[in-house]
C-alpha cells in the first residue's frame, strides 16, 4: 500500500487538524456519489479511508513513523539480514530458503527457542509463532482490514437501523448503526476483514458512513429542509397540509395570507431530533389554467397591484 502521508498529500509533521482537513477534501472529491460507475475513484476512496484510519490513530501513526508497521497496519520485522545465515548443520544452505528454518536458526540460542513455537501451535495457537508467544500480544499477526464506505439513508441513520453490506468477497454482513451516527463516522466490525496469511485472526471491516442523497430532504447543519406544494387558496385562506418527516407525515397549519418566501419550522423534526424541519411552501397553480382565475388576476393587476417583498 502507498505511504499514507502521500495518499493524503500531507507532510509527516502534519497536525491532527491538517490530517482531518486533507482527508475531508480528498474524500469529497472521490466520494462514490460523485464518481458513480468509476472503479478507479472507488478504489482511491478506499485508499484514502485506509490512510486516514492509520494516521488519525496516534498509536498506529507513531508505530508507522518508527517503522514498526507497514501502511496497512501490519507488523514489520526489519533490521535483520538473513542472507548470511548458516544452516542448522553448520554449513551454508543452498537452493530454496524456508523462512521457518531461517527463523529457527536465528532463535536457536534464545531461551524460548523454537520449542515454544511448536508448543504454541500444538496447544491450538492462532498460527506459527517463531517467538513462542507470537506478537507482543501473544497472537499471530491479524489479516488486513477491509476498508470501504457504507451508504445509508437519512431514515436509517435517524433510527439507528441495521444495514446489510455486501463485501468484495461476496459475503453479506449486517451492520448496526450507532445511535445518532454522523456522516464520515467510522464503524469497525471485528473479524470481517481479510484472513491472516500466517494463521492469525482475520482483520476487521472498517466502514465510513456516507449518507445517500435524499429525494425530498436536504441537510442544513442539524436541520433538514423540505419543499411542500400548496394550493393558491390555502396560501390565501389558510388551511392544513400534510408534511413528510423522517418518521412519517405530520399535519401543519398554514395561516391565512402566508408568505412563501420564509420557511415554516417544525421543532425537533430534524435528523436525530437535534435539529428542526424547515418547510418551504411552494404555490402550485391548477394544470391547464383556469379562466376565472385568469380574470381575477387581470383585475388584481389593473386595480390592485402590489410589489412582492
């Protein structure tokens, strides 16, 4: 995987705020909604998410900067030159090299030895462990994480629904959305990543929440906005109309002579109940026109003109 600093186009000295800002800028540019049908953009989006996941984690970032893990977050064994090692019988090995034999030579003089590794395997350990205890946490290296966006509707986010997501390996997993989930929030599903190449536990699924574009509602900070058509006579005389919300429709009373240049506010009907629902009224005239209405409007224009504010 590419250096996460290069992926996010930042310096190694970047602050947490600069990392977050760079991520948001690139994620917006390569968002699946903006690049539908473009597999390269989708792959780039996944790479950006993976880079941000590593660099936004202070512990992982420090490990990467010290060369302890690679760009995918997997442990690295560096600083050893295996080219000059000699065989178990004292002579130089020729032909193919078995990594297990090389590490067996290297560990031959240490207390745990390879016997500990065999005991770990025989005792049902997660995988072959040349140190008799595996990684510092006592297990073989995990598989790589599966990093991807998860698209959810505003209704699903509002009620914290369970969303099904199909992974690239063909499996479908169920993801429970956290309470009051926000766009850009990451959800980690343990054990749903790639298998470990050394017999350790699988990686996780790291999913970045993205809200689908809604047919009716528009987000405005914590508020939602919606356009609702009304008749001319309701605008003049007042009346009651049905207004859609994330949990169903509600009744809204329109006062007589309402001005449609200002939105009407429904308290607590925004996303998660933290914001409001702003209802913009749109006067819709009858289809095909109406002679009586046209006659009345000509009279108004000639006898009762006014300037809209």
